[in-house]
């Protein structure tokens, strides 16, 4: 149960580029090791009458896999990302309009859902949509020896006994979204949550650094 | 297809035609009474039926209305029994959707759409029997149907498929030739001005031969246009006899 | 979502500029925008930037049964996905005219031109062949999607490596990249599409139109060619009327452009090969332009693990332990059981209503209060029966409160909510 | 065409830009009502961080027993929050990423590089007429729905004398109604019925898009970008708050240069920009 | 109990309450939650009555009908013979599918499965995979040649919230009820022979049980939400656990954030629920056996 050997408990090299596409209102690509996701946001824009909600904006999330057409797995991930975004966006400020978030998987080398969440958050920020807080995704794997591995690669994911992805909010560092696979104990769960909360600090700091860098030339 | 010799040493093709010879074209206009215009056309063994409705008010989604000209709506379909193997989807697959698009594009160029702003012209074409040159036969049939409907056109649009074998262009390919791995080129022409309304080519061909092939296609189209012209004149004569003028 | 409409003044200005041989981004009439070719981490993943147009192609393979009429040939499948990311006008999963056009043109350009040796993809004749699938994703639409897609697709095909296979008897073994080096596809030639847009009834002609130019053009001519000056496909689209001379002129320009682009692809592939050989990283992290202020990268960093275990233990220990005993379910008839007498459903089971009642008569007053007090700690064996029990019927029509008198011996039979017999269950717990 | 040969029409009609926008007044944070404490702490913490980059979720709380309040003891003050700042209980929460800006005496807002426009009453935008229906034109201004513009909302327009506006024309108009729950409405006249620079555009010129941040910088009272540009070519420039710019100059070439220069301004520092402008000037002249 | 008493004592008429509920559903629920109870009389951490019926569909190889309050889910299991996949020649496979047809609620439209149904199917598939409720090796008859495929179709007949919990119970009970016929492979002809008379049950390794929660107004946790509660909630959460207190899923698709402590409370409640359901299933299964 003890967490030792901190070598596994690290985040891979990560990077982000905002506003890289000309058409969407907001875009970002997020890279964790070799895993990479491209996100584009349109909105607030015109909404289809059938999807209109009178007191808030309609958010649609589309996840495009790299090969083939979206399947049930993507649908379930879309739900996770959408509801996480809905919790942090102030949708009531743009009633009767539509927001569309498209996530294109560029490469999957583990921790895909967390990378998608991070890309989504950066793209929403780039689009300037009002948000009550930021969020980030952290994936933890537990290997067969019970060791926790943060931000696992695809190979590590394959060998792990359990895999958990959490979305953590930036204000209180609580769990916005949780999606797990495999079996684990309560202790392991709580440890993973605690580790993710720690890791989230790093990611939020990274968000801040990249936004700061971006505005560095307009500070005057 | 090494076994098939598409062009014999004597210069004859599989079905005994010469290189530049067209297949026999037979056509009738005004085959349906209720449609605004209709035509049936046979070109060799390929048989097509074209029906035109309109110009009429916009139907379906009004958002497609163009305020300065008419919208042309084409649908191409193949009868389930038209090919050797039964066709599962008569229309709606990628190939036939593309064919519909090509027909639409051809007739947008030829029909004087600016005379009918905010309206719609429907052109439906069905292949009853397919033996090569489907696109060309459809265009030729549709031209007659449009003329039958009395819709003004800049000129006849005539189409023909040509192939290229042993440095020789072959006019009006049949199915055996098309599938025999010939470079084939489909061309829709407004013969009087020599304007190309659609140009489509598949398979490999050296750039230097392009001109010869286009030339051959244009000649073939002009040949088709003569036949169509005769059909139209004959039809008009019959009609005027019937109406007693 | 609708695209932004085009204003009349934009149209007029663009046409006027084209007449003066000026283009929005300062290009000449026959110039391409800057083409950038990059590769992903995988084999067969290629990004093409054509100015601001951006597409990604990914090649994948799979063992499938061959088509009946071609038992010795592998299958090529192409799919261009007009992702809504590229333009607000694109919708997911809809077969638009544009999508049909692009898909067919790509098929014609790469499949019908027989640029790939499909016979080499046959594993067991008539049984197993490789299906090569090319997915092209449009990421940003700034005009001339076709050329970008064709460059991306052919480059990705050149870059792709399929796993090696061995056949022993009727057993087919697929080797992983570690076991045996994957094999590139055998490609005969590289067809590349070049698009020409026509303006003012064909008077003016531009190569590589951008999105705004596409919106004012009359029509488009796409010519696919390889560097041996062999035309692989020609397609005109839009209601234009071309003259033969124009077509010939376009084909000449195309041959020049194609040889330039082929060279560029060759260089890009070469560079990538070198980088991979040198063992350098060639993933996406390397592709982030460091000089841009919109981009930032952070090195691998450890996560602070100081008090994680303590925190987790703390939470687990502080939480209340789950109860050790739980109420037993009621089994009125074989095959039917019930637990949790909190609230009834409005349905009765078809055949078991009559027998059910007797089973549920073993009430017990005191425990209800106790269960409530002990909050989730104690689950009693049998469901309890309260004295002055208040029960709310769950009918949808009205939220009425029914006050039941002292429990009767027998509950009413077969009512919608099998009422009073099921009182508040002992499964009483409360959230703090 | 409404324009005379003036440069920067918008800047004149619009006057001092962002702070007059009612958007600012609409999101008011009245400190004294919130917690009863003097507003000074909040005010000063806000002021301390002006020019910093803030992210959504960042908060300003006012501690009732803040010692700073002693140093600056003044009467309770209002803090006016602009875009990107929201009141939530007794806190002020940032909801957009960008740079915190301040304008005397007590206006604060977040300056971001957003691209999608959200309409605000009183702001002037460049719109494209998409349809004529009944008594109104529908105008696309790049927001979440189309705005309506009445036939009568033009200078001198009457029931009989309708303005000559075609589908696809550009209009320079001001929002008379803009809130999240209603269809936005545009007018091409000011309160006294005069055009005052608003109206339909004449022929020619090029329309292009830039970020909303750049638009605000162009419209600022002493805009450096604008003064740099003034030295380059004589041109007409119309700036819509919705990120649309319209430019017309003596030749197609010059118009294209100006458009490309402005589009690249977002990612340049002031010296870089001046250097580029200088090079262009030398190259062209 | 407190809530219901409080309502009876209040002088408002039932029709007022009905209108209140229709016009201001959120306020209506809040007024109950303030008193730590819910409009249907339950306490915050109380489940609705769970009724289980096993083996009601004789055409299926295993079946179960579960009712949680009004929510009704029926699960039928059909076993078919198939070839194992190339990747896993020694395993059979399980194909779950959750169907939310238009008949169970007006919120579902005819046509291809909506997002909720697809997400539910994925959730069930994940639970089966994570918990290894059945060793897929058990389903293999002859390595590389023949195996069983279990098609587990869960259909919702009446939708009143918390469909995931009901699905998991129905699936588990149906699996326990499943009797597969014996299959022998003829070594000479390589054709399988099925003996329908000789049947045997599946080995069930684990008893995963799901417990769903809703969060109201960002703070109040309630268990087993009804459809109305689900639509008003700010977040949903499902915990899956087994008899050994191992967790198989902590599925929270988004919504209001929760702290580790709150999650722990949910897990404790889920553990109690697991005991309850396992007992229920065992007892019902036992009753069927003794009756035979």
C-alpha cells in the first residue's frame, strides 16, 4: 500500500500551443509525452432550434478518433468531457446559443482522456468563454505491484491493474470527473486522488505560465 | 486484362467498331405525358431514361433558394437490374451521389438558369441497362429531356467517353473497354462554342497525349450532337404534324 | 452552424484584385502557399500545412478477407473526414456535396491510378489480404482542401510501414515491430493533385485558391499528376465552361508544381528517416514551434508525494465504516426477491402479488426509530413496521400524503402501490 | 457612402472607447453592499495586480480586517467591473484569461485576445446584411445570433423613403439593444436621429478580421498602432468592435498591405511593429 | 419521515404542491432536502425498494428483471457459439448492450441509441471487464476454434432514474441464472455438438454492485435518484464495488466537484448496498434452486 519509488510518479514532458488554428474561435493543442490532442472551440454561435436551451448555452463535445469513426467509447468520453466543461463554464451567460468543442486525437500514447481534458481547457480559455474555474486532467495507473504511476504511457497502461482519470478543478482542487478501469482498493483510490491533486498544481502552474507568455507582448 | 486485345491489328475494336466510330444512338423525346419533359436514349447497349420537372417553385428546403437564378436538382440512379450483378443501392452511395453532382454541374453550365430566379428545375435520370459510358448517356438523355421541357439552353450539351489504347484514341467506350484498363476521359461539350462543361479523366495518361485525347472527345461529342439535333428536329416535325400546323 | 456570409464589397474587392493579378496574401497567380510537411510519432501519420489550411492523414492496416472478384489484391480504403473543427459549416456525420467530391477525387487520384501495388498486399490468396485504410482529417479549412489532402495521403502512404507476416500452413503470424522490422508499401508513383480556380467566366486563373478566393470563384479544375508527367485524374467542377487551351495550360502548370511538391515530399521523408535512424524524438512534442509566444513546453517533472499516503489514510480512517449487517431480502415466491422497503414501485409483478403479503407481515415497531438514530450503522434483519406510519404514495398524479391507521393485519391486495405492508425499511441511513 | 475623407472614423464617433460601454456599468460590484466593509481592500488589491495576467478562477476577496484600509481611509468606493470579472458573493472572480486593466477612477476589466464577439449596448460594429424581411434587415455581426436593423433606423428614412440597402452590403451600426436574453437590435442613427458616421458602406474597400483585443487597442484614445499606421499611407479605416475592420486606400496593393500589417499586429511588441512599419514604408515609397 | 410529517402539517393543499412541483421543481426539491428528506418520503441515503425476479424469460439462457422503485430493467442473456478472436484465442467474449427505448420514457427518441444509452453500454462493458465477473477463459470451448459469446441485452422498460444500478443488478442476477448447454467437439468432423439437456451454470467470481448518487445544489448528496432528481442534479456519480470491498468503477462524468472525503462517504454507502444486493441475489437464486 505504501507509495515508494517516486521515479514513476512524474508527469511526462508536456507542452501546449494556443490559437494555432485560424478558423475556430479558440484552439489549442496539448502534448503529454507522445500523447497529443488538438482542440477547437466554436461559439457562442447560432444554435439549432432543436437543441436550444432557454436559460443557458448548449455545449456539444465531439471526440474524433485518429482511425475510423467515433464509437461507443468516444461517446462515453465525450460525455465525461462535456459534463466537466459544463461544470466549469458559466453557460448561463450565453443563453440560446451553441458552443461546440471538437477534440481531435493526434496520437495516443497513454493518458488520452486527461490530455483531452487539458486541451479542452486551454481551448476554452483561448476562446475567451467565461469560466468559473479551470480544470485539468490527470491519469494514474496502479501496476501489478500496487505502485502508482502518474501520466502513464500506453505500455504502462497495458500492464497496469487499474487506471483512473480525474479532472481536478483549480479553485478547491476537488474531483470534477472520475473515470476508472480495473479494480482497486479504497486506499489506492484515495492515494490516487491525492496524487492527482498534487499533480494538478503543476499543470495549473503550466496553464498560468503559458497564458502569461502569450500575453507577454501586449503587456506594454 | 492481358487476354483481351482492345484494338486489333486491323484497327477494329472488340465490338467491331473502328477507333473513332460511335455506337448507334437511338432516342425518343416526350415519352411521358405527365412530366414537363422526358426522353429515352439508347447508346449501344446502354439505356437511359431522363425526366425533367420545372422550372417550378422551390420545394424542400427553401434556404437553398438563389435570388438570381434557378437551382438545378439532379438525381442519378441505376436500376437494380441494370448491371450483371444485382445493384444493392440504386442511389445514395458515393459514386452515384458524385454522378448526380456532375450532372448538376453540367446542366448548370448549359441551362440559362438566370431566366428563372428563385425557382428549381429537377432532372431525374435512370440507367436501365448499363454498358459503359453511363455519364455520357445520362447527359445526352437529359439534354433531350430539357429540350422537351422547353427550357432554354445555351446549346446542346453532348457528352462522350473516349479511351486511349496503343497511341490511338477510341471513341464512345463500351463496358468491356472501360473495365479493360484503358485511360478513359469523359467530356461534356457545348459544341458550337467548343466549351467544355465537364471534364473528368481516370487512370494514367502521359501529359503529351492529353491534347489528342481531348480533341478526339470533342469530335465525338460533335458527332453525338448531330444525332441529337436530328432527333429533336424529327420530334418537332412529328409534333407539329399531330397538332396540325 | 452557418459560415460567415460574404459581403458584396469583399467579393468586388477580391475580383478586382485578381484582375490586377494581386492576391490577398501577396502571392503571384501561380504560387502555392507555403507547404509544410511534418510527421507524427507513428508510421503513416502525416500533417500538411498549406498556408493556414491544415490536414492530417493517418494510414492503418488490418487483415481482412479479399473482395470476391479480386482474391489476390489488397484493399485500399480512403476516407476524408470533414471535421467541424475545420469550419463551422461542416457537420459531423453528414455526407455533404463537398465531402463526396473530395472523397471521390482522392479515390480516383490514389486508387484508380494504381499507384500502390495492391497485389503485394495479399497474404493468403482468397482468404486474407491487407486492407490499407487512409483517414484524412481536415483540421483547419482555409481553402484548397483537395491538394492538401492528396499531399497528406500520399506522403502518409509513403511513410507507412505494415507489420511483417509469416505463413505456416494455414496459420498466419503477425509480427510486432520489435520482432521484425515492419515493411513499407510498394508505391509505383506519387500522384499529386493541383487545383486551379477560375474567375470571370474563365478569364482569370489562380493556383491554390484560399478560402475567400474559393468563395468567389466560378469553378475549379483539379489535375492529379505524378512527376513523370503522367496525368492520373482530371476533374472539373462548378458550372464553368472551359476551353481546350485552358485545360492544356493548366496541365503544363500542374506538371511544374507536381515536380516541386514531389521533391518537397521526398526531402521531408528523407529528413524523417534520418531523425528516426539517429534515434531522435520525432513526436509531437518536437513539433511545437518554440519560438511562438502562444506555445510553451515544460520538461518532465516529478510530482510531490510527501503526504499523499497520510492524506489518503486520513480520509479512509475518518470515514465511517460500512455496516457489518444488512437486512435480509424477502423472497415471496421462488425467483422473486425484494429488499429495501422504503418506497414501493407502482407496478406489481404479474403473478406473485397474492403470495407476497404474508411474507411481509413480520413487522417490528421499535426498530424504525432505532434504525434512524443509528444512521447507517445498523441494518436490521427484517423490515420494520412502524406504528404511526406515514406513507407517501408514489403516484405521479398527485403528491398526497396518506395517513395510515394502526397497521392492519392484511395489506390491501394488488393496489398500485402495494401500500402499507412495505413501510420504511430498516435500511435506514442518513448522509451527514 | 457616409464617410468623408477622414481617417479613423470610428475613433471619432466612438470617442473614448471601452469605458463608456454600458457593458461596464451592467456588471457593477458595489462593495459596500457586499460585505459592509470599506471597499478599499478590494480596490487596492485589484490595483496592485493591474497589468498582471490572470486566469479564470482567480479571486479577489476583501478581508474585513485588512490593515491596508487604514492607510487609505476614504469613503466606501464602488468598483466597476468590466468584461472578465464577476461578482460572486463577497468575492470578485476572474472568468476570462487575460491582462487586468484599470481606468480611473475605479473601472477594472480583463483584456483578452478573444475572437468571438459578444454584443454590448452602445458598441459600434460592422455587420453584413443577410436578409431583408418585412420591416427589418437581418445583420450578421459575428455573434451568436443575427441582429435586426429597422428600415427606419437610418438617417432621413421614412416609410416611403427607404434606405437603399442590398443583401450582402456592409453597415456600420450601433447596438440599441444587446443583452443575453433578447435578440440584439442595431441602429444607424444616434439619439438625435443623425447618422453621425453610421450607415451603409459605399463600394470598394476590404473587410477583414482581427482579434477583439487589437480592436480595442486601435480604438484607445492614444493608440500607438493607429498613429504608426497614420504615418504609412492615407487610408480610410473603419473599426467595428466585433473585430471586423474595413479599409480603403488609393490602390488595391496598399489596401492589402494595410490589412496584412494589422492582422500581424497581435503577436508583435511595439518595437517590432515599428520596425515592420518602417520597412514597409521604405519598400513602398 | 420528518419530511412527510412536515408536509401533512403544513396548511397547503395538495394541488398547490403539485403546481409548485411543476412550476418550480428545483425549489420544490430544495424545500424537502432542507429537512433531510425527499419528496417521495425517502431519506437522503435511502434506496427505493429493489425487486428482483429471476428466470422470467425462458427463451433466454439467463434472465432477470429488476425494479428499483419504478425503474425497471430486464436483462436477457443469449449464448452463441463463435470463433475466438485472433488476439485472444483462449477466450470467449461478452457483449453487453443497454437499450433505452422510447417506450420507457418520453425523453428518448426512436432511432439509433442516444448518448445516454451508449454511455451506459460502455459503463457496463467497463464494469464487466474491470471486475472480471466471469473469466472469459471459462467461455472458451476449444482454444482458437470455438468459444461462447454472451450477448447481454439490458432493456429499460420504465425509466425513473438510476438506470445504471438497475442494469448492474439485472446483469449480475442474469449471469448467475445463466445455464449453458454442454458442447462437445467432434474430433473427426470438427463440428460442435450441443447437448441441450445437460446444462451447467457459469462461474461467477465477483459480485459487483453499482450505487449511484446525485449532488444537489453543489453540496447535498442523495442516493438512488429518480428521473426528476437526476434532471435537477448538478452532478451524478456511480460507485461499483464487490464483496471484498474492491472498487471497480468510480464513474463521475463531470458536474460539481467533490472532495476525497465526500467520495469516501459514497463508497461506504455503496459497500452497504453491495451487501444488501448480494444477499438478495443469493437468496433469490437459492429459492429457485430449492423450488426445483
